[in-house]
C-alpha cells in the first residue's frame, strides 16, 4: 500500500515540475551501530526504472520515512563517496578537556582572570602569593560556571547564529545534564576558594557577579538593550574582586579601575556586534546594533572618551603617578579616533578596526597601570628602631601602622660583645 502511495505521489509531482534524473544521485547513510546501509528505493515515472534517492528527499515528497518505504539490502553496496552520520551527543575520545574548555569559554575566562590579576596587583596592600592564587583560580572557576549556564539557556538561540551554531551544547558534544553539573561544581568550588582562601568580600562579589550574569544579563538579552549596560557591570566586577582580594576593601582607586573596564565594554562589544546584526536579529536578541544603530555608534564614541577621562583621574587619586596620564594619552586618543570613524561611517571596515584595536588597548592599558603604580607593596618600607626589651630581642617599629605580622613579630638577633 505504501509503495502504491509513493508511486502515485511521484507521478503527481513529475507532472508539475521538470523530471529529475534520479539515477545520477546516489546516497547512503551509515548508522553508528553497524555498517549496514539504509537506502530508500523509489519507482520513477517509468515502471521498470529503479532509482536511488536520498532519504530526506523521499521524506519531502511522500511524508515520513518508515520501514515500509526503506529497503535494507543484504549486500554491501556502499559507494566510495558515502556520507557518515554521527550520533548526538557524540564524544570523541581524548577531546573531553577541549570540550569543557569550550563550554567555559576559555579565552573569555582568561581575559576575566587577567583583569582580576590586574586589580590584585594594583591594590595598595602587600602581595601574598597564596591569596593571589586562590583569588585568581576562584574567579576563573566562577567565570567558567557562568559561561556554562549561559550556554545552557541559549542553546535554541545559539543554533540560529552562524557564530555560535557549533558550540558544544548545540552540536551535542556535551549533554545539558553534564553542563549543569560542571557549572554547579565550578561555581561551588570557586566560591569556597574565594571565601576560605581570600575573604568574604571577594566571595560576595563573585556570587553577585554570577547571579547578575546568569539570571539578569542572559534573559535580558532578549528583552531590552539595557542588557549591554548590565553586561558591562559584569565585566567591571572582576578587577574589584582582585582589589578586594588583596586589600580587603574597596576605595576610589578600585572604582577608577572598574570604571575603565566598564567603559571599555561599549566600544569593544558595539564594534563586535555591528557585523553580527543578521545573526542577532535572527536569534531574537535585543542589541543596540539591531534595534538602535545610531545609539550603538554614539555610545561607542562616548565611552571611549570616558576611558580617556578616567585615565587622567588615576594620578589625581594617587592610584598611579603622573607619567601614566601622559603615556595613556596617545593610546586613548587613537582608540577614540577609531570610535569616531565608526560613528561617522559605520561599515565592516571601521567596526573591525575598532574591535581589533580594543583587544590590544585593554592589555596595554593594564600594563601601563602596573608600570606606573604609585607605590609597590612587596616589601614595607619601615623605619627600624631598636628597643631593648631584653638582651636577645629587638622589635621592628614601622613609621606607619603595621599591616602585617612581619612588622611586629620579635626578631632574634645575635648578642655581640659588650
């Protein structure tokens, strides 16, 4: 009965469209469980002419393919240029680590870690290797968890974008359950490292940023262009975590550093999103480049000028010396110039130029911050005053309030001749 239905539908189609030489199209599929092939065989207009057509074409012509209209040959007749299909999810042995690196967006997480390290190094406190390592690793774990949760929520939309259609959750390389477990383990491990290995303020900033990225920024992307400002706040918090991890508190210097990171997000992301407008529109994301292109261009220019202004404020607030202000003028001026060109003539060339330079601008600015730091705290400059407490000990009395045990513990000295 099914074969008769196929024959009748095929005749109706050949009366409307030009006949296709189906004998020139040979197609086989290879299943994952065995080497047997599934070949759909169909009668053409000629009663004695058998042709092999793709199974997908049979589905388009006569409805769902079932065992009734698919013939499984007993002999192996695979042509040389056959197509093999992989099961979903597919896991390639030896690539598990690579897949989880993609799930965590390793390059983006690395940038987050670098800004955290910059905040730690810029803080006005003594450098401690153990807290530095725990702060860096904990922040990286939280960033990996946030990115995994983000990809978990956006699988239906990532599959519609050329830039994201090959992500590990979209292609089935990692199951949703495994991604959630990875995020839970990473987030809990990272928060414990920050709380027990650094301090409560850093852990609170990390938890808040995780919530902000996964529960507010991610759904906001499909609601309002305000998501760009929220995402910029997310990008500004990691240097605050580094600063708090070192100093235990936040001050005006931390706000300068966070403000620069916040402002940098706009020319960077707006230039990136300009050439991705078709993708964002197709997936239903509410981005400035899609819904308000003129605002997208103006915002990139405005915040590039904000970066220049904050750089000039850094020496005034004793975060850096005044050489920093002079050295950053050409760097920030060229960044603003590229943003101005993007605002005046927004095309593929100007947006790419602005985006690529933004990738160089931020690391260069961080290096200048470190090179021109107002004061380094690897060793405290203390004025040693010998106070005779007994015949074998003396106390080191710093000129300022002691901030570490090393400045107040008694130090044994050898007793010399009287």
